[in-house]
C-alpha cells in the first residue's frame, strides 16, 4: 500500500522518518506486504533532505494516484487542509491527521464524508501528541457515562508556568526561554492565548458527550495575564497555577466548557505535571478518575500517533473504524458566567482591609490571601462557590488585576 504525507514540517518530517526507520515492523503490524511512502506534499523544496526526491507541489498527484491508500495530513490550519482532506476522502483514500484545528472545526463534516465513501478519518494525534487518548475515550471507556474531561493540554504554556512557579521567572522571561528551547513558536499566540488548548478540549468534549462542541462556544483565556504576584499568592494558599481545559456534563443536558489559567490544589495530580508534559483527566461513573500523562507534543511523540492511525487504517481496509457524534447547537454549551465556581481575585484598592470587609458582604465566606512582599494597596481573595457572573458583578467598579478559577 502506498502512502502520502501532506505537510513536511516538524510532525510531517517525523512521520516520514518513523515510516522509514520502522518500516518492517509497521508493515507487519499493518498486515500489508509493504507500506511505502510515495509522495510528500509541500510548497517548499528541501535540498539535501533524504526525503527530498518524494516532495511534490501539486495535490492532484496524490488525488489521481489509485495506489495511494492512506494520506497523513500534517499541514496544520484549516485551509487548505480541509479542502485537501475532503478531496482525499472523496477519492477513496483514508486520511489521518494531527491537525486539532481541523478536527475541532470540521471534524463532523469530514467524518460524514469518510463514511459516505467507506474510508477512514482518524485523528489520535490531534490531542495529546503521543499520549493515547482518543481511542481510550471512545473505546476503552465506552461503558462509562463520562461526566467530566479536563487537563493540561498545551506543553508550551505548562513549561512557562512551571518556570514562573519553580524559578520565579516573570512571564516574558519564561516565554523567551520556551522560544529558545523550541517549545514556543516565534508567534506564540496559539499557545499562550489558549487557542490550542481550546481546540483540544473541543475534540475531547465532543467525543465524551456525543455532540459537537465548537471553539467559538468555549470561553478561552490564555496565560499572558498571569503575574508573579499571582504565583506567590497561589503558592502561599496551597495551589499551583495551570492552564486547564475543562468540559463538564450538566444536569440539563448542556455542557460547560472553558479554557483558562486555574488554581490547582497541590494534592491534585494535575498540580504536579510540569515542564512540557500534558495530563488529561477523565471522570466516568464506573472508573471514576483516570489520568493520561506524557509528552503532549514534539516531532516523534506526535508522529508516533499519526503512524499508529496509518497502521489502523491499513488493518481496516474492509471494516472501517468510524467515530460518530451528533451536531452541536447554539445553546448546547452553557454560558461560562452560569458556572458555579470559586474564583481567585487580585485587585488594587485604597485600603485592603476596608475593601475586603465590604466585599465580604457581597461574597459571604470569601477568604483573604497573603504573601511575602505584598504591596500596600494590593488585595487578593478567594470567593465562595457561586455563579461566576454573580461573583464578578460584586467586583464592578473595582480595579481588578487578575481573575482565575479554582480547579
């Protein structure tokens, strides 16, 4: 069976190398006499690269070749990835992808296209890189009613927050170090503004709860606003700060889905996931809490998941592997302001004691926090559990510097 890769960046090059390095065992596990990489689609040339002879610039070479049975899409982004993937499926070629944006926005349509043309569309690598999560969620935990899925879904931001917490680095310094180490792109917006984690929690929530959750429905906040002061207050109160994607099933059939920095208690396993590692927690009625942990990104961890999907496609040329879920809807995801949560809040004020006394009247049971080196006009507190919108309304007119949920 001949193979093609669309996109020869970090992940695509890892897929090519893994296919070559482990070709014999991959072919054996695929139950195919051969798994030959024939084309690599990219706009660029790669002089001196061992796979340069396979590089082509016209997607029609892949579409028109009847010998190509499986295509790995590692381009990233929504366009032209969507058009290319859909065309491959319509030509009877199975597609595997690491593209979380594509799956989060167009996954349902592409699954339906795959089903209509009796081919596979698989996306294990789109969440968690090399951490197996899509199959366990959809198969191994299928007997459970899943009530919550949450976790640290972005290695770049976890590295940044680890450096801020463990080494006292300010955000900009930690980001620069992440870029030096190759963990963050020159434009780190997708990571530090939470968009990457948002796409991943959409995919997980969709699989867990059975209806499509779209990125624009998820209230998303990044880590740019996390300050050294917040880290110190959190630590003194017994919390770490992590960028968390979280989706919960509500009693009325809707779901709650948010992404943002949260205070995680030290005794929670997620608080101890550091550096570029990811961890995903799933709560089911039978298994209770299950956690998947590992490197969530990188050339070979992600390539490992892509190639595993290619093997799965090759093994299921007659009996297809279909994921299935329903469409979402404008009212399916509840407004974040309706979530019942505790909030960490830091604000500037004239008199912290007087301000806290006034706020306790609006937020009964609020807890005042302390830290070494606190400024005279600085107040930090944790609210009782209440609707987020009501808690924020109590702060109207105040000079609020930071707001984060407690996990």
